[in-house]
């Protein structure tokens, strides 16, 4: 016979348990609306609550408070392959996972060969999943998810799967899906991917929304916070602040800049371009440098140069770059970063500024080259 626990003992046990119980609230007061066809990028440091938020939206986790409304079929690229049965073949797992995602058998039959071809795992598709490498598992899982024609696509660092060739294919597939009007909720540390895919961005910090807006603005705030922490132990940490065109320390920044004597230039393909920067430096910076980047209209870096600056004598330097505008038709922006860089692997960003300088190429050069700018190549055409 089991003796009942006395009320006093029960209260004591409950109190002891509560003193040892640690409750971590991953998200606090997070609220947002994502209209159909829009793409939202969520960024933040590890532990900020990004993955938890995606899991709640995907229905993997239940919120402890509040509610989520989702309208449409969801494909969630979270912990790819975790739902596969290792004893079944890849082909069998395709049918099971696609059925779980809501696809009827006839539709799975119709896209089966496309999924297998996209995953590119060869004859392994008919072998048990337990014989796969980890890369093969996530590639097959990715292929299943992106071929379900989702209304809402949830991505958590999934574009880093597989080798470089598969990553390029995954990026192209993402663009195709978004081109059909699919809603995207994207989490990733690849800020260029956020710029490329997302209309809006949100910054999470310790489970709370810090800021929300255009990707460029939110990414600038994110990088500011990262660099502020990195510079806390440096002698120039106290001066870091926001500028009109970026952030950094007041005594290590670009104080004036021009492109062909102005802030914007309209150019023909091949025109001469002269960029001039006035850089202010503090004497305490041992290995100063200036990084100049050329970016496309979405803010994706195309090319750039690292320029070492003298560490002694003058605290202000004028840096001039000359180049030919060998770019495709479109608008381009210039970004500068003043750094302390004893080596490539020891580079500390002291200021980051962009948006002041821009240029536009008015010629349509698609007959000369594809992409955004040409690269030297030799072309030979033979008739055997």
C-alpha cells in the first residue's frame, strides 16, 4: 500500500523542484505580419530566438502564449532529413515525406523524377537512408521540400547544404520558387542572401525584435551591434556611433568621398571613373587600411580592393582609385570600410559606410557579355 504524501511534504517538494527549475523564454512579445508573396529575413546572433520562431510558425513547436495564423501549404527547411526513416530507401522516404506535406500520390508520382534528379544521389535513391552520408540526406530532404510547390517557404540556414555546385542549384531553385509568388520566411547568417531574397528584414536580440525595415537598414544595425561588442576592449571603442551613411568610430572613418567630383555619376560603358576618399585616422591604429567595395543595386558585393594606409605621420589621407566602368546597365553603389588589419585573418572593422556614392551605367551591354561585368577570356570556335 502506497502512503499518500502529506500536504506539507508536497509543498516542500514543489518548492525544492521550483528552486532547481530553470525556465528559458526564447521569445518575448514577438509579433509580425507577412503578406502573401513577400519575403522576410530574420537575422541575429546565435541564441537570439530565430530558429525557435521558425519552428513555431512551421508548427513544430507550440507557443507558450499567443497564437500563429498560417494560410497555405508550408514547406519548412528545418533540420533537413530529421524525419527520414533510416531503414527505408530514399525513394520510399520521398513518398512518405511528400505525403506528410500534403501531396497526393498522383502529384508525388509526377514530380518524383524531378526530386531524384535535383538531389543528384544516383542509385543510392533505392538504398536505405542509413547508408547515406549526411550531405546526401540533407540534399534529398531539400529536394523533397522545394518540389512540393509550397505557398509558404520557411528556410533556416538550409542554403548551405551540399557542395558548391549544389548550393548554386539550391539558390537558383529558391529564385524560381519566389518568382511564382511564394511567401518566404528566411533565417540565415549569409547577409548577402538576405539582401538578395528578402523585401524586409527583422533583427532579433535575446528573443525580442530590435528593429524591422528594409534589409540594408536592418543589416547595418546588426553589424553595428556586432562591431560595437568586438571593439569594447579596444582603445577606440568609446567613439563608435551611427553616421548618416553607416557607423564606426569618429576618429577612423571616411570624412569625404566623391565619384568623378560628385556623389553620383551617369556613365557609358567603359567611361573613366575616379573615386576619391578622405580618410581620418587615429594615431593608435597600428595597421590601418581602407577597403573599397562596388555593389549592385541590391547591395551584393561585386568586387573591391584592400588598400594599406600609412600608420605614421599624417592622420588624414586622400585615397584615389581610377577604373573603367566596365559594368552592365544598372545602378551600382560604393561601400567603404576603414580597418585595423595586421593580417587578413586579423581584420577589425572600425567604420562601415555606404550609400553616399553611386553610379549608373546607361548602356545595354548584353551583346558584349552576360552578367554584371566581363572577365578576361579567350574564345575559340572551330568546325571539326
